[in-house]
C-alpha cells in the first residue's frame, strides 16, 4: 500500500468511526470544467462526466497538492482528460471583473477549513498545461469554513480581479478533517467592455461536438428549428472527401467555417473577448441571431455505406473440464475488416470471469482467457467487435459448460509431449481446451503422431481433421 492509499484508508476508518461520510462537491456557478462535462457542453471528458463531484487531491496548494500539469484533475488518473489545455479546448462562461458569486454544490458535505480562489496571470500561456506559474499564487478570495459542515449549497461573493480574454479560475475546497481538498477549474471569458454590445446579439442554440472521426463519404449537416419546425433553407452540409478532413477536430472546424460562410443568421465557433465568433479545431458553439426566431440547432451525421465487416470465432468446445482449480479458454478470432475485439467470460449469474482483447485488420489471431476461480456450470463467452472508424458493433455469444474434475480422469501425456510414443488408446490432455482425448484404434492410430507446428490438421480437438485420429474423452 502506498502512502496515499494508507492515508485514505486511515481517513476512511476514522470517518466511519465518527459516523461521517466522504466529502464530495463541485462548483455549480460559474460552471466548473468537469460540471460542464456532465451537462454536455464539454465533450470527450472521460469519467468526470459522471462524477464531477469527485475531483479530489491532497491539500496544501500551491506548496503541495496536485503536480503541475495535473491541477485540473487533482492528480487523479481517471480524470486526466481535464488536464488538456488549449485556448479552444473547453467551453467558457462570460465573466466581468468585480463582485462575482461562486456557488458550490455538495453531494456529501464535510467539516471545512476554507475555500480559496486563484486566477491565471494576465500573461499566462493558454496552450500550455496548467501549472503553478500560470496562476497568481495568492488567492484573490478566501472564505473561512470554521471547521463546520456547510449546507448543501453555499455561495461566496468574491471580488474578481480585472483580466482580458480567456482566463482560468481555480476553486479549492479544503476539507477540515481529512488531508484532502477538491479542485475545480472554471474556464471564463472576460468581456471587452470597450466594445459596445452588438444589437443583433448572437445567442447559443446548439453545440458542434468532435464526437467521432468520419470516413470518406460521410456527411455532417446542421438541422435548424424555429417555432414552426425545421428550416431546410438554413441547413449547412459538409461531405468528407479525404481521411484528413474526417478527423474529428478537422471536420468540426470545416463545418463551422462553412456555416459562417453560407449563413447570415447563424454562426459557429467560440466567442472571443471582443464578442467575435470564430471557428476552432474541436468543439464549436452554434449561434443564431436573437431576432431570427431560431430555437435550436442540431448536428446530424450521415454515414456512407460501410464496407462489409464480420467477426468469426472458432476452436471452441461445448464443455471444458476444470483441472486443479484452473481453466483456460483458447480459441481463434478472425476479423473481416478492421475490428477492435473484446472477449468476456460470464458465469450463469452474469458475473465477469475473464477478459481478453486485440485489434485485427483482415487477419486472424488466437486468444486465450484464464477464467477466474472457475466453478462447474453454465457459462457464456461473449466476443464483441467495434468497427474501426465507425459506431458499428458486432457480437457473437457462445454457451458452454464447465465440468468439475472428479479425479477419475487420468492421462498419459500433455499434448504434444511424448508425441512419438502415441499408440492406440493413448490418452492426452489438450492444454488449449482442458479436454482429454484418446488415440483411435489401428489403423487410425497412426494419425495421432502426425503433428508439427506447421501441420496441425490432426491436433486433438483443434485440427481440421482431429476426429480422424482422436476420440473426445
């Protein structure tokens, strides 16, 4: 157990003993980066989209706490996508300098030492990983927690320093009775107060997500709706002509650019500090003029007719014998097309008992799965394959029985040991299947010795003509 695991375990025991629960919480307003993942306004976020309340790391920032480059994730590997940092990667919330409310939402509140708020320096580098050098290390706002449990929501009114353009604010909730804190970053955009507001006021009505890579021939298009229904006259369509255009950050940029070129009531991109909306490589907001009557904008992807793909599985047996408390499944998978293949073993109650994975492109490969704590009874092997570059999934499911080793079975050799000694009646254990096989009587017994790594047609239980030489025992 490492130091962090030991501390967490000790803290957990002390909290259980005192009747407390683990702390969890996130900044609800302005929405933190992870919370916007949950809301769907940030994409490709990983696990944080399901638990924005869990971005927890060691206390002590800036002297201690998460390492540089891992501040946004609090140093947790499962939340590492939060550490990606470019000027266009994340959705931004408008903000102005001066009194600003910051609202925390607690899903499990806790005795609190304090809350602290930090902001990036005016000259920070927005395309570099977030590090301590990017922040003013003296917090612009500190709220004492008094070592008390806060209510389920708490709001702090803080005086935000003046800044220009895109900035990051880091909120830290330091828990009082554990060595941990919660780290939330907020991506904000300071408005250019010298620029008068645009009377046509562009309003966000949708989002263009870099969700998947597209293939040549695929199309992406906008669908625009007002109170009367869909406006086909405002549709913008992009057909992918090269593999480079199909890359997720590329086609979103191209479609956003085409919207801005073709439409006068729509815009796509990210809004700058001067209010201008420019396309970016990646996630783009979709805007409509406030006076257009447009209520929402959706993006639809039409996939070109996909080439034929298939998943083939062979080499399986209807039953397998557990020997010495162990069992290994061995089988072959064949991909027609480019496939990402995952194989799972489940017992009758649906508990996972083993896993193997590979990626194939119009070729075959043997796979093996060591079954965890095998027990006699009905089991299933599920082999699924995701078509590379597509959302298409293929699946094959196979039923099989695991049989207990009653101790009565014995054998002369583990195949192919002692190959030249095989005669009629010789019993061998096939390690690839866990099955026993008996060499057939003369004259077929001569086939039992006919095996090599390059010539496997008579391999027991595996070869294409194994039944000419062997009897399953």
